[in-house]
């Protein structure tokens, strides 16, 4: 015959509701953190991917350099290339100003990681060039 | 397996309490002492409820229950009443009672709710002879009139029988008293309860959806890691990214500085004879340049705020820029 006070039930339900709100709040905080983490990771991933594609893509760099070196102005210049695991070194003993302009224009306009460069005027018309590009 | 029969019976009867009928009447001044292991079937005196015998064009009892407050509207005093009914043939017996009043009386008689097995109305529970009156206290007697059990003064009858309750009628209507009915009425309790439960459910669903979204975000993040072949920790990835950013900044600066040298307003006699870059240091040699021309030649460097170092020799100037 003993009955439960409805106010006690209401209080219990209220406590449950407060607990549910508390859990909801933590879930929302969790979601915000997850969203922030995702955004940060996405930004980092895209930046890293882009920069890696530019500076650490061995195949792309090799192909692009081969294309540049196949130019008629450079073909005659006896360009010597040495490939290593980490990069490529390019040496030209004597290059006329047209060849030098064309080559440097393409290299500087491209995204290459130049670690060493030496251009020396040998004669009024010719210059020597040594360059090391890293990938 | 052999059981000790006697022991088993003792165990069983220990929890089986004796049930005694008790006639609860506000005008009977008697305090009943409940024995140990005893429970009471409370029979409410007609003084504790209002009863009507009605014939209604309604088929079901549940439909009648909705009409009960309005059926008693004209006879009840101010108060918080509960209503109930039962059907006997085509007739409905409808009741109205005040929970609080009955509870107060039970408390007055030292009867705890835990000692009560059931509560029922005298109407329908007591099997009384129609032509006899049964005394319930010093002044009043129970009497059946047109199928309704009523309390009447004893003096109206020549002979009054003592009320002896041995057995209750099986079809007597049992009720559950609303102990807290005076605080909030049932309808309000249900509305508040349902609202709270609905809110809890809504919040619960919201929690579920939010958690699912967070899990999805985490899954998407993992996919991102595998798609872009990232390292397992963000610290590693940040370090790699900063090293690539440093390369990007240096290469950009190298190109900017080289462009400044190439755009230098040199005279016909002034020539760049050497450009050398290694260990983040750019070294440029320009022939036939005198110190007096420095301001003019390096104007663009000043505008772009690029620091440089010059060393003048007999053949020209050596320029050094840290990249």
C-alpha cells in the first residue's frame, strides 16, 4: 500500500534529465574537439601533401629536369648530371647566355629545392654552371 | 532429495501474514492493535465516501470514469476527490472519496499503510441482509436501501444486529489511495512525468546523434591520415610540415633575391661575374662597381627590407645575402 511520492519521481526524473544534459554537453565538447582535430589534420595534410609534391616528388622533379635539359639550347652544351638518392647535380662547363637564360628561367620559375648554385662568367659570352637540387 | 517438511512449512508461513477485515468509520472510537504478522483489509464506512447508483447510456466502464467528476459535481463539498466505479448488470455504482481524509483517519487509528492488504468500500464488499440494520457505532447503523448501503440513525430501527465481518464479498471494489493527490493531481503528475521522460528521450537521442557525429569525424580523420600517408602522431606531422615550410620560404627568398640582382640597374661596364649559393648564403660578385653607386644599385633591397653585406675590392663589389 506504500506509495512513492510523485515529487520524488519528478525529482528523480529531473536528476536524470540534468545528468542527460551533462552527458549531452560532454558529447558536444567531444564533437567540437573532433571537428577541430579534423580541420587541423585536413589543413596540415593538404599543406604537407602540396609541399611534398613540390619538393619531395623525385619522379616529378626528374621528369621536369629531363624536359628542361632536352632543350636545343642546352643539348649542345654538354650538360653533366649526377643523380644521388637525395638529389641531382647538374654541371655545365661552358654555356652561352641564351642557354643560361633559358635554363635559369625555367629552374627559378619551377619549384625546385636548390641547395647549391654556382654561375661563373668564364668569357664575355660563356659561363659555367653548377647546381644541386634536392628531392 | 529428501526435504524436512516441517522446516519448509515454517519458512513459508513466516512470510504469509494473517489478513483481518477492519471496518473504518470516523465515528467509531476504537484503536485497533495490529498483531505481529497481521494485515488489514480496510472496509470504508459510507461516512467516508459518496456513492450513486446510475444507469447511463454508456457501454464501457472506462467511458463512465471520464464522466465521474461531473456526475458528482452538484453534491460534493470543496476538496480534492478521487473517483471510481463498478458495473453490476446495467447499473453503474459510482464513488467519490477524499484520499487525504481516509489517510488522516488511518493515521489517527495508528494503522500504517504497510499494514494494509487492501482498501475497499462497504458497498459491494459487505454481504448484508436487505431487511436488517447493522450497528457500526453507538449512534449509527448500516442499512441497505435500494441496493445502496447507507448509514442511518440506530433509533430508526427496533432491532439492530451487531456488524460481524467474517468474510468480504469477492466483487468488492478495491482502491489505492493517492497519498500525494493533495500535492499534485494525477493528471499534472502524468503530464509532468511524460514531459520529463520525453525531454530525457530527446536529450538521449541528441547524445546518441552527437556521439555518432564525433565518431564519424574520428573515422574521417583516420581516412585522411591513410589517404595522405601522414605519420601516426600530429607532432611528427607538424615537424615535417615546418621543415617543408622552411624549404619553401628559403626557396622563395632565394628567387626574390636573385630577381633583385637580375633587375639591378647596372651600367654597361658593370657585370655580374659570379653567383654562388650554398649553406643558405648567396654570394654575388659585380665587376666595376664603386661604393658611391651602392645606394642607387641596392635601392630595391632597401625597399624590400633585405639585408646584405658588401665588400669593395679593386675589381668591383662582393655582395653577401643570408637566405
